[in-house]
């Protein structure tokens, strides 16, 4: 098994959280799951376009249906995660997603696959994904020390990025050689591996709040919202999350159609180009803590968003001709590392300044707001793609990302620094760190 191999082979080279057996198990399951999910996400998109000949708005609707559950269920999931132990929620979500995704290649094998089935699978996996994400972000601070969060998030993101390098490169060729539905089966299997490793974690979670302390679902959900609004840093970063998710939504709705139908790239070549983004993300993950140490957490977040926003502008500017267009797309993928620097520092900041008993609701609040705006961005991207055109839509999406960077640059977040201790594990030095509830 991967976790035993690491524990047995790294020996004296192991440092920090690599010496933490339960963290390594979480890391192993997450890395395999991310590898499969990146293949599955790419394959689902290509399945709609290449197998079912989806139109721009149908592609946007497919993306949107994976997000709608977050708008409906996120506040209640946050309360649920704070009421229950988080590890069983993660395991159940993994098993459910594996079952749902496996239905796509099964239907394809019997020539029964439709856009309606893709819509249903996207919606139901969206419900399970919000359960997993909120539980996962809330579980990590209970597994490791809070001063280790920046290191932990960096290691998890680095392995995610390494998986991205192989997954995107493999996804395009798997779709081209074996079709999208077959590639989606790999995603289903990866969730089984994730559930297996998470199940093997031995550390006992702290018991949730006793039932007599519960004040009602709506009142407890409101407490999470009040926590976000009462803290200047949480309040600022949730707006930043909304802006960058709007940008990604609009950009993503047009990107696949643009590179296939306008730039005329084949899935296999696109997969290799996407792999460059994985390498860039890996570099960003490895240097996120160092960037926080040298620049400060706030300036690192601002710089990360500025880099990804500027790189996104290269896509609508891509000229005709395969070689030049590919060069522009590769250059854009190099900007992915900037967003990883932003993301690692943002999540670590949130986990550090939020009390453990409120983490589920605060994380759910972030998911609700950010992905609600992501849905708006996707739908706007689908509509603009059919009116303004794909190039214009991509340009608007890139501009929205730069606005997110400007928002952070003008906010109190830009003043956040880290102490001079080890950049790999040092927590941020933040005044007024406790949220006002």
C-alpha cells in the first residue's frame, strides 16, 4: 500500500508530516482520488461534447448542475458536519460518488447514455461532493496541529498537482482512444481507494457537541454566517472567493468549446497541454509556504490571483495556427501555480482563525457563496458564448479574475504577514484572530 511504502522507505528523509501515519493515509487516499477525479472531470466534459454532441448551453448546464446542490444543501451540510464525526461522512461520500459515476460507462455500454443521465449524475455527485469537501476541510485541523496546517495544505496540494500532471495528460488520450465513458470509470474506482485509506486512519476524532447544546438547524447555520461577517479577514476572503469563482465559471463554460471548435485541438493534445498546468500547480504548491514567509500570507494571495488572471488573458489572444495557439495555451497553463499559492494560503488562513466547533459551518458558508457565484459565472459564460462569442467570453472571465486580485490588494488581507519561524509550518501572525460571533 502507498502509505506503508512511504513509511517504510523514506526513513531518515521523512520530515514534518511525513512522519504522521494518519496524515500519510489521508494524503494517499486524496492523491489517488484527485488523479481519478481530474480524469473523470475532463472525460465528462468531452463525453458531453464528443459523444452526445452537446451545444454550448448544454455544456454550461452540465457544469451548473454539479454546483446547484451546494446552493441548496451547503448551509445544512455545514451544521451536519459540526454535529457529527467528519471521517464517516467522507467515506460515505466517496462510496456514493463511485456508484453514481460507474453508471455512466454502464449506460454507454448498452447504448443508453443521454444528456439527462449526465445531468442527474452531475447533480447527485454534487450533493456528495459538498458533503465531502466541507467535512474534509474541517477534518484536517483535527488530524494535525494548527501550526502544521500550512505545511499540511501545501503537501496535499503538491500531491494533487503532481496527480494533475499525469491525469490531464492521460485523460485526453484515454478519451481519444477508449471514449469518455470508459475514462470516467477510472474516476469511480479512485473514490473506492480514497474511502479505503480514509477508513484506515486510526486517530479518534473529538466527540461533536452534545445534542443538548444544539439550538436548531437554521440558528446554527446562522451562527456560521455571523462568524464570517464578524471577522474582517473572513469577510474579505469570501468576497475574493466569489470573484475568482465567477471568473472560473465564465472561463470554464467557454474554454472547452473554444479550444476544440475554434482552435481545432484534439483531446490527446489538449491533455498534454493541461499537464503543463499540473506542473505549474506543483511548483506553486511547493513554494506556497515560502511565498507566505517572504511576502506575507496576504501579499502571496494577491500575487497568486494576479498571476492567474494575467495568464488567462492569453487564451482569447491565441492566434490561428496550431503551433502558436499551443504556445499561448501552454503559457496560460503556467499561470496555474499562482492560483495554487493563493488557494493554499487562503485555506490555511481560514482554518487557523476559525474555532474548530464552527469550521464546518464556516467552510460551508464559503462553499455556498463561492459556488453560487460560480454557477452564475457558468450560466453567464454559456449565454455570452452564444452572443458575444467564445473569445469575448474568455476575455471577460480573465478580467473578472484580475478584479479579484485588485479587491484583495485594497483590503486588510494585504497586511497579513507570517512570523520568522520555519516557513513550512509557521502559522500566520494575525491580529484579532478570533472571529466575532
